[in-house]
C-alpha cells in the first residue's frame, strides 16, 4: 500500500532528493551522452533544467505514495476486552496462534496486551480512543508523547502495524468530535514521521454506516451532506498518505432493522435470488458485498475513485434481546463460517472483482460488561473461558461441547 516518503522505484534515479538537486546528471542513464551533445551554454542549461524536473518527478511520483501492508491475507479479528472473565493476554496469544489468526485489532493500547504480543509474529492494530481525539487535535506534542509511550518501546518485537484514531466518530452522536478528528489524525501522522515510522504503521479511522445518506442500491450510495463537510478533508489526507477507507459493515444490524423485507439468507451468504443494481446491472448474492460496494460508490461520488475499502468490523450476534430478530447461535455460526470461507477465497466484490476483500471479524470473545442491547455481549467466536462459542473450524483453549462445523456443514451451506 502506498505510503508517503516512498523512494523512487524507477531505475533512472537512485539518488536521494538532495543528490538529485546537486547532481541531476546522475539521475538519468543518458545524462553523459546528452551533455556531450549540448554545444551551447544555453543548450546545457535547458537540458539541466529538464533533467532536474525529471529527477524531481521520480523522487515525488505523481501517482501517490505506497503504504505499508498492515493486513496479511484477508482475515482478521477484533479483540475487545470489555469483560471481567476473559483469558489473560498471554493466553489470548496462544489462542490466536492455534487458530492461525494473524491480524488482530484492539481498541486501546493496553501495555499488558502489547507485552503479550512480543515475539508472537501477529500483526497488531492499536487505537487512540474517541475520548482522546480532542486532546490529540489540540496538542501535537500529545501524540508524540503517546507514540513514545505506547509504540516506540515495543517495536520491533511487537508487530504494531496500524493505529486507529477514534472509532465511528463521523455520523455519531458526539458531533463535537467531528471537526477535531482530521487534525488529530494529522498530528499522529506527524508524530509517526518524527519517529520515522510512517512507512511501517498504517493510520486510519473506522466509520459506521451512519456516514451514508443511502446505501440501496449500492451504486446510489453517497455520504451525508453534514458528514461530508468533515469527511472530505479527512479523505484528502488519507488519499495523500495512502490509507484505505475502513467501514464497519454489519448485515446483522441491517437485518434486525427490517426483518420483514430483508431476506435473511441474503444476509447470511446462503442461497437466495439476490439483487440486481439497476444502475450497474451488477448482481449481488449477499449483503456483505453490497455494503462494501456501497462504500466504494460513495467514495467514487466524492472523487476518491482509487481508494481501497476495508472492513474494520463485521459479525453476527449469537444472542440478543427479543427485539433483535435473527440473533441466534445457528445464524452466528452460519454467517461467520460463510464469511470466513468467502474471505479465504481472496476474491473481490462485483464492483471491484480484482481487489480482494479484507475484514476484521467482530469479535474474539463474548464481552459480558458491554453496555447497550443484549446482542452487544454476544458477538464472540469464543466464550470467556476460551472454549469456542460455536464451531467454524477454530480450536479453543479448552475442549468444547459446541457441535462440529463439519457435522453441520450441510446445514450451514
């Protein structure tokens, strides 16, 4: 992925920016021949200017920077810890490695987690929570102090590959965070530059579906006007530094909002007629792909045609309140099994077939202390004791009584 500060890869210029400015003849293979052909002083001056311009183009390519790859493969998991009964971080590392989950995202920068991940080889994304956004926007030194405390001491033993600044800030209830968000992001990036980490750590902020004015059909999706005021400068900066657009995509939430009109099979990746987008004639056989392409459509409408969309959260609750239709163990197992299978295929969406989808699943554990609807406590692939909540092919820390995914494979399909 493009990141700022990337060295030129074209063979015509191996020098640094300073060397190119001083010795433009070194930046082109034909420099000596061209110089010999220049007989007049003005001709040499003209050639020197052209060579200098060519050199600068190589050092500062117009197609944008190349970002660090913060996501190995297509599958990751969110490791939330709003619970008082989940395993210790070192046990969690054992669980993740046994399950061969390489990409992990947390919602803070807890040092016990950072210590536990040392030497694990797992990719870790840490977070600056919403309550710190205003502080980071007002003080660049605050971001430098934070990086010095939570990132610099742990590298390279702990593979910190990404930092999120806030979560679902735009379109959320606390509108006071919208304006300072972009400055907070810029200050964190400036801090990464001071530590020379901008090419090693990806910077992004996840968005909810609330930033969109409409999402059906996918091609009609656009950002809300009041959100776009703050979204545009944020996207401008992310485009400059090569960061993807991260969205929290939940077919489960869409389904429970309108269970009478949404086919649950469409939400669960099960066989169904699907939908055809009338504007593009593209066929969608699952809501997950449609939600991703809706985000792509919104970006294109806003002028960011080449920005990649990744999924920061997606999942299905295994239990919930009576008003939360579809929250069941069977549906959660079906969704997450089919989602995992879909991501492992490394395929794209109908709109972007050549760009493999990457997603973090929500979540690793059921979290018994989470506030909100009952479903918030029941997104985990694993129970608090480390046993699998339902079998989609992973191994728990302890033997489980959950039915085998292989025994129920026919039902899931």
